[in-house]
């Protein structure tokens, strides 16, 4: 478990292969992952992401379904990050009206390629999608690298 880290993540809707991102409406035209405040105590990235989504969208996630994708040190800002995602069963999680100055929207893989994302966010989404794809292949009994 990391000490002094941030949790970034997204929600994933398997039937439509879409992820939920947020846009800081008033400050930036770019889309981003959900990001926690810095976590200092011994809280797991999974629990932190569940709390973040609950506080942001008033959505309770099942802890055992949340998946940690990977962790890394962003040397540019000298911060540790844990990238996480959680599957959801409904697209209604995306709110039609902005909350707290943010807009939430579901995007499919082709749409994501066209979005204004930071290089790191694009990388995190790409790795997350690869992890999801590998889990799907494994569930289907197809060959995966582990």
C-alpha cells in the first residue's frame, strides 16, 4: 500500500464498453479521471476510490468489484498515483446536469481517442482499457499474458 498517494479512476459500463469521465466545466476544456485528495493514512486505493465516487456521485460501489489497474510515481509532480476502475450496471450514473461545476459523460473507445486529455490521462485510460480487455479474454477462456 502506498503512503501519501492520490487515487485516479473511472467507472466502466461493460455492456456498452464505455467509461465515465469528468470535465471541470469552468476551468478546463479537457476531460479527466476522478481524482482523490492526497491519502496519507493507511487506506487502500480501492476504499479511497469507493469513497471518492460516493462523495462525488452519491453512488455506492461494491468494494470487491473495484479493480486497481496500476500504481506509479509521476516524477513531474513528484506524486504517487494509483489508477483504479469500477464496473457499474447502469449508465444513469452520468448526470444530465453539472454538479459542483463539473460535467460527467460516458465515452466509448473511439470517442476517447478524439477527446482533449492530458498525456497522462490518455495513458491511464489506455492501460485501464487493456486491463479490462485482458479480463474479458480470460473470462472467455482465451489466451492472456500474466
